[in-house]
C-alpha cells in the first residue's frame, strides 16, 4: 500500500515539477505572502530564528529577510519536485559554474575516504545528484514519520542504480558510514539538524548555543577521512545554480567534541551568511537548551499560539 501511495505522490510531483519557471516563481510569491498573513509555523519560526541570529537588524530589515526566506523556501520545494522527477543529467545542466571541484577530485584520489558536509542551503537535492554522478555515495537521512513518506523519499532519491545508498539516521548508521569511509568511499551528511540527546554537544551558531552533532568529527577523527563542505547556490532568482566546494574549517576532526562542533557550525554559518535567504531558517535549530543555563526554549510562545 505504501509503495502504491508513493507512486501516486510521484505522479503528482511530476505534474507540479513540470510547471514553467515563471509559474513556479509566482507560486512561491503567493505561498510566501499567504504564509506571512496566516502566521504559519514556518513563518513564525523563521522570524524567531532571524531575531536570534541577526539581533543587529532592525524590525523592518528582519521582516524583509523573513519574506525572502519564505519565498526561497517555497521556491526550493517546487524546484525539488522538479529535480526528483526528471533525469539527473538534465537537472545537472542547471549548474552553470563549479568551484573547488579539484578539492573533491583530490579527496577521491587519496583513497582515505571523503565526508561531504552539505548544509541546508540553496538546493541540496541538486547537490546529491551531482555527487551521485561523480561517485557512489552513502547519504545519511532522517526518515519521515510515515511509511508513505519513507517510500516516496526512497523512490525519488534512488538516482542511478548502485550509486546512492540511503542510510537511515539510526543506531547501525555509524557502523555503516564507518565501513564506507574505511574502504575509501564517500559519505554525505546534512550537519545542521538537531541530534538526539547524547549524540551532540552545544556549540555556537550565529552567536547562540545550538545542540550540534558530533558524528562528522567522530567519523573524521577515527577514519582520517577528508572533510569538505559542498552546496549548490542559487544564482539570482534561479533556476540556475553554482556548485561550490570548500575545505572544512580547522579543528573539525579534533578529539575535543566542543571544538570540533564549533568548527562544524562555523563552516555552516560561513555558507549561510553568503545569502541568508537561501538558508533553512524554518527549522527550530535552537529548541534544545544547555542544561542548567536557565534559557527557555525560544519557540515555546510560538507553539502556544497554535
């Protein structure tokens, strides 16, 4: 039943993804405006995150950035449906420039394993397809709550057979990723989601302590794998992108978990500041607070308004 429902969702995604670029832009404009007027969860969370991360902005400046974030979020969703339902080779034509690919090729050639850190910036699904076109890759992902969502995600991310291995972010995941890296393979990790209790430490992110995964640093320290940041950054209003690859900040493989997590966040923040509207500010990044800090969950009042 889940497989059938996933196929129906795929058909719907195909129809939406086939919409012309101009129509997708208008839909994104409408979705952003409606979200602000309705005070949706995404709208409220984005504004709160911007208040926390950019306290120096005036209310008018934050409002303008919130509008841009909501519009870009809607546009990214529509773009992703298009990417998921078209041949990868056709999608990759949207990448008009590539920067830092030499770092990627050198890491592959080294045979020591490669960890690709891919923040929620620009369009990470297009990045996944570029990576899969270059090399087999194991991608760590957080499974949806529903069986239908899980089946749909596996369907649209299947890519080229034997090139993409999707690894659920669960107990056996670390062992699977370690084996991949130990064999000189490539692993892709989204670094800016809140980990489960016990799987992270608090480290600064835009000046605020945020519970941050330690997985990247543990894998890098234990395997000696190269760590690179990669993202597909939208050019102007799209639909074209630039692929960018950079070396990770110093300290990302440090044995000290706090120092390593701070380096991980510094790399993500560096990318997000390139164009804040392209970063995923609709996620409750600061929900967990350090024990004994006296800080409250900054989203509590937003949740009470629902």
